[in-house]
C-alpha cells in the first residue's frame, strides 16, 4: 500500500514548487555527503590501504554527516536494507522506498532513483539510491581480503553490508528535514 502511494507521487506530473525546492536542497546535501566521503575514502585507500580506510569511514562518515546536518536544520545520513553500522538501520518506510529503488535499478540500471515523501512522523524525508561501484568492493563486495574482513568484524560485529555486486543497490542517502 505504502509503495503504491509512493509510485503515484513519483509519477505525478505536477510537483508543488515548495517540494521541488526541497528536492533540490536535498539532492545538493546528498551529493555533498557523497563527494566528501568518496574523496576522503580515496585518499585514505591510496595512502594506507583498506584496513586504515575503515577507521576513516568509521570516524569521518558520522562527522561529515553531523556537520552537514547542523548547518541545514536537517539530519543528513545514509541507510541501507543491509547495514554495517546499526545506527544507520532503516525504518519500515525507508525499507519500502529502498525495495522500490531495487526494483527500479533492476529495470533501468543507469538511473539513480530519488524520492521525497512525508514520513508518518510528519517530517519530510528525501532518499536517493546509492548504487554499488567497483571502488566499494574492497569493503562491501563478495571477495573481501581476510585482514579487511577482520578489521570490519572488530568494529562492526553485526555487519550485514558485504556480498554486493556492481550495480546492486548498496544503500540510500537519507535527508530528514526537521519539522519547522
Ligand atoms: C575502506 C572500506 C570501505 C569502502 C571502500 C567503502 N565503504 Fe561503505 N562503509 C564502510 C564502513 C566502515 C561503514 C560504516 C560507517 C559508519 O560507521 O557510519 C560503511 C557504511 C556505508 C553505508 C551506510 C550504511 C551502512 O551500511 O551502515 C553506505 C550506504 C556505504 N558504506 C556505501 C559505500 C559505497 C557506495 C562505497 C563505494 C563508493 C563504499 N561504501 C566504500 C567501509 C567502506
């Protein structure tokens, strides 16, 4: 049922001007988080390898997200159907959106689906799919080096975020706009 409502929203031709502005703000924040993370990750991987980059991800991902959140009266972060950090676990609504993203990516692999919707708590939530890319495989793929696997297991004993293939839905950006 929830999914049906989302689809109707997505394909309706008249998106309100306010919503359009919110989508653009959200898209901007999601891109900023994505770009900051991937540039720090690339530097760390090149300089000291994947094991060290795990601690960069572990410390910097929440810090970067918190900085963006504070400056924008929003909570900026990431979630996934299978999470590494339990703090990133999705709600039922976020799961439904990501199941829709999965179906959409399966049909149209080159799209990056996004959604803005009103969550059941009244907040506006924006989600944007994060497809798995080749440079993510060292830490999220199906053939992870044993020392990397160990380092992940130490910090994240309940890690679910491995075994992804390029093009799979790895997760989603999630921007939660605080009610005004
Ligand atoms: C060096 C290892 C490493 C690489 C490479 C890496 N990640 Fe991660 N990823 C992590 C760690 C560690 C976390 C947990 C971060 C935290 O504690 O918030 C994480 C968390 C995530 C999350 C948040 C949801 C969750 O599972 O907790 C997403 C989404 C994600 N990664 C996507 C990607 C994508 C897409 C790429 C490639 C562009 C990538 N990662 C590359 C280590 C890595």
